[in-house]
């Protein structure tokens, strides 16, 4: 299905000066151009504040709302529904994970793109986690939905992150079970260049990853992989990480194996 072209966004010189002083304060010329390009690509004016300029790990990272991500998916005419977030039945008020499935029509076929967000990877810590403790299912559910939307619509949403996903960006957070409950343990801010690159990829790197995730999902459907098969792939190629958190080289290796198996099955 052909996508509807977005109307061009006009930014006057006065508005650009205001953007530099306010919503993109501290941006370099290159970062400002990237921000304006992302606004144009998403069909929003930078002063509408629907797309936010932020820097994480020393890199420009555009932040948006889950509503804008849903809108962009719907505008393709290929979004065939989004399931409500699913949580473990025994979360006792604090979900260990949230899982969301987004459906997309591709070549007349309906494909499911499922993503799981884990509390220990997204909870921002006690100092910044007021809303997370107040509405834990809502916050974690938005993270899972954003992951699933990027899997299903990599071209439209590549490089975009919902605000809830980035609440934890300035620190590493782990969760350890204690007496059946999750204890949040805050660690030092990320200071490894390699780790920062993995957590905060450039738009081009993120687009490459989401394209691989999209291909892996399609190949998995064709190969009729079971949940056990998928866990096996995660253990063998991703070191037990989720596909969103694994190194890009690990994802590439997994997709290469899936291509090989799909070719053999053809």
C-alpha cells in the first residue's frame, strides 16, 4: 500500500532562532540539522514539542510520545491492530515484564510483531521513578508497545523512542529477586563508549537494527518457529539478551542463520 506523503514543515528564520534558544538549546549545527530532518520526516513542527531534542550518552536522541508513534503506524494503512499489554499473572502490583503485539499487513498477509519490555531494564530508579511506582503497568506497557511498533514499522519509526523508554537512560538498572519481590539496584551512569553506542545508536544504526528485526520476524513466521526455538536463538546468538538489547553483530549473525534455514527449507 502506498504511504501518504507528509506535508512539508516550514520553519522560518525567527522560528529557527527560537528553536536554537529553547527546544534544541545546546545543539551543534549538525545535531540541529538532524533534529529538523527528524521533525520533517515525522511531519511535526519543532515548536509543537511532539518531538523532543535530547542528548543521551553524548549523542543526539529524538524523543517522542507513544501517541505519535501510533499515529505514524496508522497512517501507513497497514497497521492491523495493537493488542493490550500482557503482564505476568503473579506480578503482585509490580510487573516483571510487559509484552505487546502489533499486527501489520504485508503483501496481503497479517504478521505479528511481539516485543517484551522488562522492569529491570527500564525502571529509572527511586529518584526519578515516581510515575513508574504510581502507574507501573502503564509505564512498562508503553515501553513494550514502542518496541513492538518499531519492529513492525522500522522505516517510519526508526530512531524514535518514547519518553518512557528513555527515563532510565542516564544509569544502568538491574532487578534482583528478594523474597519473591523485585529489588531495584541502581548502578553508576553508563561510561563505556561501547555501551553508550549500543544504548544510544545513531538513526542510521537504529534503522539497520530495526530492519534486521523486521526481517527476523518475517523469517520466523515462515519457518514457524516455536517459543522454544526463539529462546534457543536468543541463547545461542544473543547471549540471552533481547534482540533490542543485543549487540548489532549478534543480531546480524542470528538473521544470517535464519536466512540460511529459510533457504534450505525453500
